[in-house]
C-alpha cells in the first residue's frame, strides 16, 4: 500500500503593496520527506517562489510585499557599512 504523506504548514502571511496594488503573500512549509525546497510563498499577484531555507523565504516574501521599505532598509544598511571618513 502506497501512502503519500505531505504535510503543509502555514509559515506566515505578509500584507503589503507593490506596483500600486495591495497584495497578500502566504508562506507555507511543505514536508513530504522528499522535497529539498520545502518552503515557498505565493502572492495574490500570481508570483511564487520556493526556498530550502526558512530565513531566505521570510526575507524574500518581505522584499516582495515591501519593495519600498526594503529599499530604505538597504540604504540605511549601506550607510552603516560605508561610514564617511
Ligand atoms: Zn506580488
């Protein structure tokens, strides 16, 4: 008897905006014993991505739903990394 066991966990919901539209990204973790990229997110805009790492998935989903905030964060980080002499 063949038994396929696939367990899908809810891993997070991201609400944000991009391209002038309100979007919601649902992140899930799927464990079926075979997949090497169990983490994925799917956006209401139709985009989706798969990851092997939970942290990468979180970061990517956040970037996707907060492109402006992410750009601001990057600028802030760049200033920290390159102090004026
Ligand atoms: Zn989207």
